[in-house]
């Protein structure tokens, strides 16, 4: 058994969210530098260059890369031998979000119908997973909603097959067009049920760009999808080009004999993603 | 060098702009996004006075992040314009001449841009820290309770834009996509 003080968690997660708002991950920057070489459209090249300059400027000035500093989504993996002391862990994570967003944009309304800003960007969306051991691992996504809004979920019957799923992904990207701020990172969940397929798509966005599924058939699906998406012509910011997506990450789940659910969760070209272990 | 257009926009400038053209904008523009649009249109329906001028003016769909101490404004890139489509016609009818955002507009808005001689410009989404550098002043004009969604008057200097929809029916997104499409229109045809 290991005791973890929730005050330490609050501080570490607060710092992580603060930092991640102005510092984009290295795997993304690397992928963008490669994309700049691969892009054929001069306007597309300029857009990628501008986004790389913006990332460097934001980092050097410690200001957010994008005004939409997102809704904080936290994935918490807790070892079953961890004991939290000093308060409630959930409250500590909400406090961490409140701390970090004191200088970031408050983009959350407390009620979807009444639409009054919560004033401190809480609540963060927290997903818990109990795992073996005594570790504590927290991943964060500060998700901009321009791309979230263009994401989709569909409960298909099995007869739709792999080809039907590919068409659904392409239709999603095509109707998102310039709105979701391409070059995109495309998270896809396949299988499970209505609730878990969306989560799988979101978790796929946590994977570093360039990683591929350990399942061979899934890795093949990822590679084929990326190629097909980049043939759509949408390009950086929708201004035309051959780089519409940087990566397609697919997570698969066991599902019922009657169903073939799919969710496509889009991330804009500003993936605010980070992980810490305590 | 991209040519400079002055805000507010005059008729000759509006007519001369073509989809796909890159420009820089200098002058006064007005920030408003979702919640502010809802209030503005409700105020118009009730016949109330509006907190900003409309004729010839440019509206920028932006909800800036908080400014760092000593800065004029925080990161201030465009938000998705399509969400403002349901509120855009009454604004164009009252003479709004320019819209700045990112992403596609509805067919109805595109037709209204032609009818009312107005232009939709795109700014690069996510280039928000750099775009904020081109904003020289920022002042809240109305709805401070909406926080980042308040209506602001912004003075911009050489604010980089691309004409997406001009007043002649041109559409830069559609033209650019067709130019680089290499799937034989597979996705579109299947719908």
C-alpha cells in the first residue's frame, strides 16, 4: 500500500494543465515538420509553417497556443494499492483545474440548456480506471470544441462491415472540412457499446502521433484510413492540400453479435495532451 | 505582399475582393461569438439599441483567452463560423460588410453575402498567439457577464486573412478542395 497526498496531486495536475496549454507535444511538432515537407499546396505549406511558428512563440512567451484552452478531460489510472490522504481525490482534481484555468479561458457552461459560464472552467471530465499495483498515472486532454463539435458516433449493424466504417470516417472528415482546424488527429473507436465507443475514440487521441495499433488488422485499417483521408483534398485549414490528417488512431473493443458501433473523435491541430506519473 | 484593406469596409473594396486572395486588415473591428450573437439578434427583434455600429463594419468570431499582465489581449484566433450562421442574416441586412472566422458557411449565408455585398474572411485557426500580436487595443463594449464571449471593439493592424467567400459567389474552400482532391470524389458521390 502506498499513500498519496491529494494536495500533491492537485499541484502536479495544475502545473501539467498550465504547461500543456502553451507547450504542444514533441511528437506533434515533429509530425508537422514532416507534413510541411509533404504538403504540395503552397497555401497549405504556409499554414503549417504559421502553426509551427505559433507553437514556438506560445512556448517562448508562455501564452496559450490557442484561445480555446478547452475543457479539461482527465484520465486517471489508479493502482489498487494506492491510498489517498489529505482530502477527496476528485475534489483535488477539480481544484487543480480551477487553479490552472485562473489564467486560461473559461469555456465551460454549468448547464447545457441554461448556458451560464461556470466561471472557472470546472467541471473537468474525469475518467477513472483501477489498475494493478500502487502507481498513479494521469493523462490530460485540453480539448478544443471546434473539433469536438464535428465528431460523430453511430451504432451500425455488423453488415455495414469495414468498408462501411471507412466510408463513415471519410464522411465525418469531409463534412467537418475546414471547421475542425486540420491537419487533424483522428481518434476512432470501434466496437463496445454507445458509452464505451466514444471513450475508446477519445483515448485514441492520447496516443503519440506515429504510434500504430499492436493489432495487425487494426494497424492496416489506420494506414488505409490516413491515406484515404489525405486524398480528400481538404488540406491544412481547409485551404486545399494533401495533409488533412497527421494520424489516424483506432482502438477496438469487444462488442455484441448484433452491433458494429463506431465513434470518430477529431482533434484540431493543437493537441494539448500530457501525462504524469506520481 | 498582401494588400491592406481598411475596416470598416467600403463598397469599392468589398467588390474588389476575390475568394482565395490573401489580405491584411487594419482598422476597427468587433468581436462577437455565440452568446453575443444570440443577444444581439434578440435585441434587434425587440427594437432595442445595439452596443456596436453595423453598417460597413467587420465582425470577428473570437473569444480571446485572458491577457497576460501588460498585454493588450490574450491569444485571439477565430472560432468556427458555422455556429453563427443562424444569426448572420439579420446582421447582413443591417449592413455588416465583413465577417471573420474559420470554417464553412451555410448556403443561405453565402447567398446573403452576394445579395448584401459582404465578404467572409478566414483567419488561421490555432495561430492564436501570433494573431493576438496584430491587435493593438481591446475594449469591452457590451455583455461583460459573458466573459470571453463579451462584445469587444478591437483595433487591428495588418491582421492576416484570406478571402473565403466573396460578394460574387466565389468560395475558396470549395475551389481549393477540388484542386487537391485525388479520390475521384468517392466520398461525395456515395452520399
